[in-house]
């Protein structure tokens, strides 16, 4: 594994901005960041599984917003 595959994996560098830079620049939290991460890489890494992971975090984010911040199931 090279340093580039750790710091700048190919599945995150296909666009004009790396997801981590977008997430940090927009002060996104864990749930929001994971949604961005999985959506931005699904074509290049995990396919449908990455979309399902994004959906998992999106459902949690919706639940949190509806409940005013409580995400207990």
C-alpha cells in the first residue's frame, strides 16, 4: 500500500474535490460526512453496497432531524 492510496485513494480523487475536503469545508458531522463519502465513491469502489451504506446514514440523519437530535432506535 502506498502513501497515495492512504492519503488520496483513487476512488476519492475522481472528482474536482476530495470528499474529505468538501466535508471539512462545510463543517459536516459524522452522519452527513458518511453520506457524502459513500455517494461520491460508489461508482469507483463499492457500487450498490456503497449506496446502501449512504442510505443507512441518510435514514439515521432523517431520524435525528425528525426527533430533534435523538437517534435512539
